[in-house]
C-alpha cells in the first residue's frame, strides 16, 4: 500500500470514530431525557394517615413533654414542664364545649378558660381553681342569656365585688361586700 492510500484510510477512520462518538453522546442524552420524563411522570404516593388513641412526645431524656389523646371523657392535649407536671391542658368533652387550663409547677390549676353552650368564662386563682366552690379569685363570665360580668373573691371564697349585668333583666350592677358577705356598697 502506498502512502496516499494509507492517508485516505486514516482520514475515513477518523470520520467514522467522530461519527461514532456523536452517536454515543446522542444515545446518552436520549436515555437521560427518557429517564427524566419517567421520573417526572411518577404518581406521588397517597398521603399516609397515622391513627392512634394517644400520641406521646418525649424529650431526649425520655421525659413526657406532651400528650395528645382520645379518652372516655373526650379528647385532650396536655403539655408538661421539666418536672413532669402538666402545665397546659386543652380539652373537649363529649358535650359541646371545651376548656383550657393553666397550671403552676406544683400542678395546681391557676387559670381556666371554659366554653360551653351555657357560658364562656375566664377563672383566675392564686390557689387551685378546681378546688372548693368559688376558689377562683377573679372571674369573668358571660352567659348565653346575655348576663355576665366580673366577680372577685377573697381567700375564703366569699364574694367581695361584683360588676356587670348580673340580673335576669340585664340591668347593670356594681356591688361591694364585706367579709361576712353583707353588701357595703351597691349601684343601683
């Protein structure tokens, strides 16, 4: 073979190799494109639902920090502080209504927000608000029939002051009482 034939053969071989490289690149691009279309066309899995009667959240040390559950009396969410006592409780009972209570470090309820068909009220106390009758110290309550107002109690649970539309006729009233419960001032 002469040199010109070898040069022609080399030139044709280089063209063939370039063409082969282009075909390989084109095949890779087409495969990547088809793969991308396949991934984009996949349907998302349906949303998962987790069902339970109670969920408990624990911190890194294993202490219960929150509890969400459904109980015989209704459903509730309770948050706990470091010592493991409940500090905030939100619940809804079987009947129409709900309550939110706030407790101190010893577990005594100091604030209570009640919502029911009959009334909405806020009860604040320096002692356990769930104790004996009238243990809250300050009460704001609105009844559905339109009456409502503020009431303040002493440490023995005796009414000391009332302000609001307390009577059935809706008339406004303000009353101050002494330790024995006798009225010392009243308007009107």
